[in-house]
C-alpha cells in the first residue's frame, strides 16, 4: 500500500517537469515592412511526383502551404519548427526559414523584391546568353576570303557575330542586376533584445 501511495505522489511531479515538445511552443511574430502585400506563409507539406512527357519521364517537386497572416501582421503561432517563407501578390518569395530558437517574440523586418522585375531579369539573362552564344558561333564560322567568298561576305558574318555578342552582353548587364536586387530579404530581430545594440539575423 505504501509503495502505491509513493508512486501516486511521484508520478504527477514527473509529468509536470517533463520537457514540452517544440511543436507545443508558441512564438509571437510581427512583420515590419513598407509593402501592404507582404504575407507570412507556413509550409505544410512537400513531395515529388513523376510526370510522363513525350521525351520520357520527368520529376517535379511541389509544396503545400498556408497563409498565416497578411499585413498588418501580429500573430501568435504554434510549432515554430516548421518552415516559413515570405511572399505575396507581386512579391518574390523569400528563402524558407524556421522561427525556432529566435525567442517567443520576434519581429521580421522584410524588404520585398519585385517578382515582375525578377522575371524580367531571368528572361533578359537567358536571351542574352543565347545571343552571346549565337554571336560567338557566327563569328567563328565566318567564311575566309577566297574564290567563293568576298571580303564583303566575311565582314557581314563578322558584324553579325559581333553585334549579337554586344546585344547579348547588354541584356546580361540588365538582367543580372534585376535578379540580384529583387530577392526578398528578411531580418530577424528578437524583440526582447531590440534597442540593445543587437543587429538581428539576416536571411
């Protein structure tokens, strides 16, 4: 009887002192940004699937996500161990991140990039690379002056090749900066340390 009584007294204390799961934790999140379109999304699932095409079988990845809040955003979230990202209408999605180990109250300082400008940058870069490659090939195969080809023939090929390379280079000069400067940047600032010289964590 005394042994059962002792166990009944010890068991509740042990349960009360057991550590909680990270999935039971909560974190309060505030977003600071100039864009009203910014939203915080949580990744809820992801996987891969096979797709049959005329050229064979391909693999594609997919993710499932849900919106947790849209500006103005001040929300308490459960399970900070899952992946999150910043996105929104016309906004370049940010890299995925976790809110674990950032404290129970954190601000996200978001500098959103333009999805439209970044798409333009990728398009300009791909076309530019194609023109540079085409120009290089055209210049390389320009015919030598002989009984079949005049100097004017060769000059025409050379001008076409050089012009293509210069045009492609100009598109690259436009496209690469558009890609580089239109990502979405996120800085984490734990609010308990705000104003005490803490620069936060850059994503």
